[in-house]
C-alpha cells in the first residue's frame, strides 16, 4: 500500500521525468553519430552533418544510414538520367529530377548536388556506346542531314543548330532544334507559310535566360524544302525511324547573335551551316561512306 501511495503521489511528474530522460538519451546518441540537433523541426528532418562530425552529406535524423558521398551520388544520378534520356527521350532537367527521386525517394537535396548537363551528356555517350553502338550513329547522321536541308533553306535568316543533333547524342526520340537570328523574326514564319509548312507557335526559354522567344514547331515528312533530295531523305528517315522528325525553330533578334558564339567547356552550344557540313563529313568518314567525288575518305 505504501508503494502504491508513493506511486500515486508522484503523479504526472514521474512520467515527465522518464520522457525527459528518454530525450536526453536520444540527444546523446544523435550527437555520437555526428548529427546537428535542429530544435525547430521533428526528429526525422533531413539535416546536414557538421564538418568533422561523421562525414559530409545528408542523412535522416535518428537513422543509422551511412552519410551520402556527394561525388558518388552525382555519378549515380548522371547514370540513371542518361538511361532515361537515351531510352525514353527525356530532357536533361526532367531526367535529373526523376533520377534523384528514383535513388533517394522524397528526400530533397541541394541543386549543387545534382550533376551538370556536361556530366550527364558524357554518361549518355557512354550508354549509347555500350547499348546502341550499331543504330545510334546512323540515326544521328540522318538527323544531321535533315538539319542541313533546313538550314540551307533558312540561310537568309542566319540559322544555327543546337541540342542533341549537334552534340552527337541524338536518338530516334530526338527533335532538331534550330535557332535563327534575323532583323525581323516574323519573316521566318512568313517564309515557312509561303513554303506550305503547317507549323505551331509556342515560346521557349531564351538561351541567355532573358525571357522567352517565339518558336515555330512542326513534323518534318519531307514536305520542305520542295526538293527531290528532301523527298529521298524522308524515305530514309521513315525506314530508319518509322516516324516523322520534329523540327523547332527558335526566333531571335539579330543582336542576340553576338552572345550566341561562346563555347563553355570547349563544347559549342550551336553551330552554323559550315560547321554542320564538317560534322557530316566526319560522320561519313567514320562510316566509310564514299565522298562526293567517289573516293572513300
């Protein structure tokens, strides 16, 4: 009876004491694993390890998971994103987000933990060399020839080639992305209308992040330009891809051309018709196709 009375007299305070001791034990265990206690959020929040207290990276509070290595995480995200780009035709930003979610679930990480586009592009090349070495070079060569036909017809509007068809990672899912720099961008739309091209108008992001630019998009089936070469090439495209090719023409002001010639990392972001001809000649040389004069390069 005396023990029962003592227990009753202790009342709620005894329970609070036990809870406090439990919290203190958790704090000691958490500190021993290198966590920084964040009093403003629940215990399960993702918090960074303090330098020198158990490594770098993000991991879940109160868990026993090994801290994440940023370099390894970037590599794994780049590899997973490359597969999505090569197999599904995903764009780089979407592929990186999906890859991060696939690897980490709902855990959010800082943007600088994601791989940059050059790193992902390198992984796309490696993936294609391993799994699509036979078909990808043929598809790339066809798309570059279609791009050249389009640029020849748009020569008066200073066209440039950009995107996967330029950097060499294009697949059957890839579209052709052109950029025209001219005094009157609307003249490009009028030129296509006069040529009988049925296009849709939308907006895409300016390459220098200065707002949006008008973009003309359509499916190419050999209907333009009105040349025999275009019709013959369209037959090759149908045989190889089984579908028409999407073409997007972004319309820039002539003054924007001055800022479009940079090559960050030594990789051009866009090339003119002459540079594209050089790439096509290199494609033909690599494939062992005969040169125009009949000799093998």
